[in-house]
C-alpha cells in the first residue's frame, strides 16, 4: 500500500481547466472520497492518478516516487503503477467464470497456477464470494458483480484502489449493502482507497475524509462531520447535506468561537469560523445585511466578505416560544418525523424537522439551537 501526493496538478482540455492547480495528500490506508457535481473534475483527477491522462502541470507521486511530472518528462504507464481500478460497468468477461475473472491479471503476469489459485481463494474470501468461484458473472446480482471486480483488484496486491462511481448502476437497497461491503473490504485489507462519487450520502457514510470539488478546484477537504457542521464556503454548505444559508448582520462576538447574529429582527447564537471571526474583529463595526445579502460595514457594501449562517434541519425546532416566525411552504413525511420548509421573510427558507404535520401556509414559531457563521465568498 502507499500514500498518494498531488502537487499543483493541472489538466486542461482546450481552454477548459478540468483540474486546476490541485494539491492533495492521502495517507497510506486512508479512504478518501472525491465528491462534487457532474463536470467538477473528480473523474479527470482519478484518471490522472490511474495514468489514463497526462497532467499539463504539477507532480503526482505514489509512495514518494513521481509517476507523473511533465517538467521532468516522467509519465509512468498505468500498468506499471500497480493501482487497482473499479469501474461503474464492472468490466467482467461473461465467458469466464468468477474465479477466472478474478485471476486474469495474474495470468497476464504469468504467475504459477498454485500461486494464482491461492490468491484467488483469498480474494474471494475477503469479499464473501467463496462459494461463487465457478459461476458465470451473468448468474450474479449487480452487487455480487461489483464484489468480483473488487476481488480482481485485490489479487494484484495494488498500492491503492481507485473507484469511479461504482454504485451508480445499483438500486437503493444494493447501494446500502455495497457500502458496507466496501467498508468491510477497507477494514480487512487496509488498502488506500480513492472513491469518486456525486452522491454525498455515499461519501459521508464511507470516507475518512472527503474532498469537495467544483470547477476543477478542491473547495474543502475534511472529515465528513467537519464538512457538514463547518463548511468553508457557500458551495460546500449548499452541496453537502440538507440545509440553508441565510445572510446575517449585527454580528457580536461572544468568545470561545461563538457569536450572536441578527436574523431579521431576532438575535440567534451560533458558532463562527476563524475567517469570519477575523473579519468581524478587523472591522470592529456593526454589520447589517443589504437587500442582496451582502454585508454593509460602516455604510459600505462588502460583497466579497459577506457572511452567511448555515443551518441544518436539526439546528432549528418548532417552538411556540421561539423568537423567529415563518410560513410553512412544504411538509414531507420521512417516517417517524416530518421535514418542513419554512419561509422566514418571504425570501429565505429553512428546513426544520418536526414531530407533527404542519399545514401549508401555516404560521409557526421557531428557535435556533445552533448554526455556523462563515464567509460566503467563493474562490474564483
């Protein structure tokens, strides 16, 4: 296994920057997800790691050795990087048995029959397919086929495993089953795993850390709980998890990383990011939101340093004594609870979990238990 390092990696297609000056360090044995919307650059980044694409700039290293460095004229071929790759389509040969599919990379490497058989047995045991060695892939479910593809990676004893949206073709139930299979695989092998997905639930459930990508950049890389509770910017706050971002004003620092902010005519308490805290202390001024959501400091509009309050559904509760009021726009039953969409000021809506159904158009009172204040400025 190996650590993986990318330094200022760039990949362009014509005038389009698919990967734009990305730096990334992945520890040996870490499970990292590349998360982002379609076209954000995550699959291109995976292809650069695999060796299917050559970077225009920057350095890619595996276990401390450069495998791609245009300035040094280094470009190690995919087959010489010893990386396992799992695709959406499984890429299994239907005319071969499960065991033959798993062992085919070993045949190509001309390992002895005894060595091949042992590695095949061990790999199938790890993915719980010991009894399926003689079956055809056409006899297997989608989840079983994906596990065959994983076993095929494992027999190669790869330095890392790259997974390109491997669950995209599976139904919801099979996705949940395979998420657990991937986690079991990771625990049993200790493999370095890089998992590309646009599905935040998959990334949050499996990864040690998640790199959120947008327009070729990594916007934030952190543990799932940090991304959810402490997003760096508006893009991450909106893409990861359910929630809302409200413009704020009247920020008053409270110490210990907390502040009071003005939402409409009400004051609420929330945690505040270091960047937002430094901004407030630098201006030492009362701040109020303008009509477009930018912050006004000393009478001057500051759109590049505007602040936002990120609220998750569990941060807000229906409370008859609450200091915020709003109108119910939507009510969805989730099984055991309801999710409301409540419009606070005729413009901004917040999600709220509730124990009881609410009528559309009903006025209700809310209180905020927590939140996260951050800079809404996005990187270019």
